[in-house]
């Protein structure tokens, strides 16, 4: 299970890279580009926190922070889907599934709090 957990974090990092290149080529307005790339930074931070969590079993505080971050970005992803009017958009499904998975693993670690060997 630990490798699935880490794999989700790696997929979030790869998706963040795709997000960075996608918005850089799509948006030409500096303000919109800035805020879109800010979301990319947030994606990388959430992935990093979750990846760190997988290497620190038993750290309930880190797991709670990771769960909160993942749930928050899951909500933001669903709001994005509503704004664009397409909840079946690939980006919404991709980030939604990844963040849901990370949130569930994080909540499990926050509730358990015992080291996994």
C-alpha cells in the first residue's frame, strides 16, 4: 500500500508539471498566468507533503496537514469543474481521483498514527 500512496504523489508531481506547461502555453495574460502558475506551486507542495508523509509513519500531525491540503485541493478541483461546466473534464477527473486517494491515505495515517513497517 505504501507504494500506491507514493505513486499517487509522484503522479501529482507529473500532473503538476503538465499543468505548468499547459497554462504557460495557453494563457498570455500575465495576471491569469500568474494565478495559474500559483496553483501549480500549490500542486507541488501538496505532493511534497504527501510524499514526506509516506516516509514518516506515525507522524499524525503531518498526516493531518496532508489530509487537509488534499481535501482542500479536491474541493478546489470540483469547484473548477463546476466553473467550466464540465465535471467529466479530464483535468477534473485526474486531479479529483489523485487528491481523493491522497486524502484517504492521509486520513488513514492521521487516525492510525502507528508506524508502518
